C-alpha cells in the first residue's frame, strides 16, 4: 500500500456492527465483564486500551512502518515513557540542538536520577564514536532539529548503534513520515509530538511512539499503562482525522516553505536562513538523501543581529500568528530564545546558535502570495 493510501486506510477497518467509515469515539472509562477477569470483548479499562486510541495506534504503526504504535497525552509524555527504560549509571547521547522541553526533561528531571547525558553535534561521527561505552543505552536525535534545522544522517548513526547494540530513537516531528521514515533507515523508535503535523489543526495535544521491534513495543506499552499518560478517545479521534489529510497538507507546507525560504534568502535585512531545501544549507545533501521534500519550517536571523529587529518583525505580522507550537494549517511565528527554548540556559543557547535575533516560522497552507506579502510588510 502506498503512503497516500496508508494515511487513509492503513491499519484501519470499518466498524463491523454499523459499517461506520470512521471509528466511534468510545468515551468510556471501563468495560463490562461476563465474570470476574473475563471482559465481554478485548477491553477492560481505558488506561490500558481504548478502541478509538487503538485505531490511532494502528494508523501510527502503519504510516511509520513499525510493529507497534503508542499514543500519549503529549510528545513529552511519549519521551518520558521511553526514558523510564533507563536507570542510574546509564548514558544517553543526544543531539546538541533539541526542542527546549526535551532538553529540560533530560537535564532537570532525568539527570537527577543518575542518568548521564551527552549533547553533541551528531555529524561529528568520530566524536560520537568516542563517547560510546558499555553504559551507553540510547542515542536520541531530532532531524531536522528545532529550531536550527540541523540534520543527522540516520543511516550512518544506525550502523553504529546496531554494531554496539544501542537503542536509537528519532524525533520525526518536523519531517513527518510523509517526508522521512527513520525506522526504514535503521532507527529503533520514532517519537512524534502529534500536536504538530500529525494532528495538523492546532486543536489537540498529543504524542506518539512507533517501535520497530514487537517485544520492545510490548515493554513500552506496559510502561505507558503503568504510568498512565495515555491519550483520551476524543483527542485520539482528532489526531486520526488529521493523519488522513497528512499527505496533502505537508505537500503544501513544503511548497510554501520553500518559497518563503527563498524570499528570505534574497532579502537584504536577513543574514542566515535555516532551511534544508536551500543549497546553501550545510546539511542539504543529507536532506536530499533521506527526505522526500524539505518541510515547512524556516528559521532565520537578521543582518543587524539585533533582538529588537526580531521582536519588531514578529509584532508586525498579520497573517502569521505569534504563538508557540507549529505544524498547523495556519502559519505561526515564534521567537525561540523567549518562547519555545527559554528553558535552555542562555549560554547553552548561544553556543549552539540560538541567538536573540533568531525567528522560527511554521509556514502554513495559506495562499503563498498572502504569506510573502505579510513577511514583506513586517520587514519594511
């Protein structure tokens, strides 16, 4: 089954009793049993499983080519579930450019539990190899990263992790499975903030893990069940609905994102544009190798390097909305240093390139002429 068909039909069946094309929203906490310990059907309690969430989880596994999908109450809840697999003394190697919430979880929650984290440039393969030891249990990357659009070569990293029997997880939120399939490239686990492109309409908070190995999938499902950060039935329905238009939406995000990036790249007030579709992007060749297209996320800095110019630009936007999050049908603009990445210490932000004049755009699916005109007037 091709991807554009999978997003609509993958892992899905019509309701056997009613013929309903879309799954019902099973707004129930518990299920009847015929005798103690023997439920009428396959469900006992909705924290463990719910038919609407099951439909979503089957769709997630299908579009990422995994054996098991798990749906969570947020992307961070999904990350937290995976991190509970590790103990004091274990080491995790992570990309140096990460979503601020992920960095906060790693450094302020799990670091105190005795897990050691290394934050590195994952394109420094020699440096990456040098950090691996018997305590290394997980490699975590975002590609492209939030907000600097760095890329990591998934296949190259996977060869190393497999040779050392280390789990390899990829945050695929920015790319989506429409553009990039980490499990096919050798990763073991994919994470999504399903709030973003999978949901696609800025109306739900959700997260997902998709796992390649069935046994590992069962282990993570137990951890999800035991800790309880599961996705409710209505939110599951909304994400599943969003997935059905994923191909069409992301295609338009890519078309608009490229035009916005090209416009900014030729504007005298803009210094650097971070967009993997530009030939000037340092990881353009990696993007061409492992992505179908280049996405709708664009970050940039100003020639003046002034924080005030970034804030003035953001305040003047009229079609773009100044707000956190990304991946919805509407275009959003964000100041990472003051918003999504404020939890990262200032010295750390500046060391990796998150400067005070950096702006991140989530380019939506509006008419491109309106988007470009909005950017023009905000820069003028």
